[in-house]
C-alpha cells in the first residue's frame, strides 16, 4: 500500500505542482482531482483517442466560458455536446451582454421587477433574450436551411460577432451537438419565428448519425463530463453503440448515484452497458465544476503542449 502523502504548500506554488501533490495524497477529493488531471493528460496525449466533452449546468454564468473556448481552440477536444442553456448564455455574452455577481439570498420578486434572472449567485439581465431574439430574426434566413443541429450551431458560430463557444467550434471545425436545443432561450426564439409562419429544415435526429459515426470509427475514445444531463447521456449512448467502449473517463458532478439518474451515475456503471471499457482509466470527482475546471485546465496547460 502507498502511504497518504501530506500536501505541503510553498509561497509560490504552481497549480500543476499543487495538483501533483493532491495526486500524491491519493485519497478523497484531492486524490480524485489529481487522478482526473492524470487521466485527462493521458487521453489528450493519446493520438488515437477522440475526446468527447459534455457540458451541463451554469458554466457560463459561473465564469467558465473562456476556459471552454480555450480548450476548443487548443484542439484538445474532438466533440462537444452541451445544453441549450449553455449556448444561450454564451450567445448572450457574444452579443455584448454580461452576467453579474449577485446574492443567493436576494429578493427574487424584486429581481424580477428589475429585469434580472437569478442563477443561484449569478444574475443575468432579462434583456439578453431581446438581443438573442433580434439576432435570430435578423439571421433566420441563413439558419433555416441547415439540415442538422450541428450545422445550425456552426452557422450561429459563423454569424456571431464576437468570440463564443459556437464560433470556436465552427472555426476549429469541431462538431458541436445540442440534442435538447429546443429546451433553451435559443429554442424559444426559433419557435417565435415558426409561430410567425416561417419554416426551418433542421432535423432533430440528424446529429445522431454523426456522433455515432465518430464513436464507431474512433480507435479509442475518452469522455470528460462537467455535469451530467442530456450531454452526458448523448455521449454515453454513442459509446454504447460503438464497437469499442471508452478507454478514458473523467466525470465532475455534484449529483448522487442513489436516485438512479444519469447525472449522478458512476462511470463504472457504464461498464454494464458497454459504454466504459472494464480496463479503462476513469474517475468520478464529486466537485462543483466551477472549482474543478479551472484547476484541471491550469494543470493541463503545463503538461500538454498547445
């Protein structure tokens, strides 16, 4: 057995050095975070590995937007699957709006009167929806003929005036999937155009073929989940149908496995479904993604050449 090595903090310790010490401690949250970085490093350096990134939860309202864009622009990721809410918040910022530091104990009725929507401690001005509505209306003719949600999102990225997750995926030609896009502000604005009698060609099921093809033809696959929900399951079912299950896995979640939902399901549960290889390197880290993501990314920046 290896001993638990105690973490020693120097005044000018670097993030990667701290993470290595956490890995050396080897147990509990610190040990699992250290293991998560090691596994991410292994899959990023494995030239045969396709990396699937699942994003759920308030990552943009929580300040993670630039890190996500950097990971895409660094070409660390081969496939991104996310929620419509994440892309709505992201598009809002790309159109010039911001999220603001707030208070979880605020008077929500008063916030509503002032035109702010609360995401726990983060506030979003409701007028973001007005900006997105104008953007969609202005560009609807360029969007309406896109056959798949991926193509639709790439077109949004092409049209977006400033840096965004969609634009980073479009420019890097990284497939971006959002299977539940109708469950979002962007979805509402598209519905608003349809309610006016306009039509759109985008097919909800078209992307399944592409993500399954990527998983099917990959020599190896690695999955990284920040949060669970639809993005995690969309990737997991592609792994289930592929001839080779995932060789690497990192899951960061605050959800519990006992209720049986996908968001809290341990990665090892995927072995029974054929989603995770029994010999895979994988770890579940119970942690707020806004804590784990910056630490993991900062450590990897020292380990992986861009």
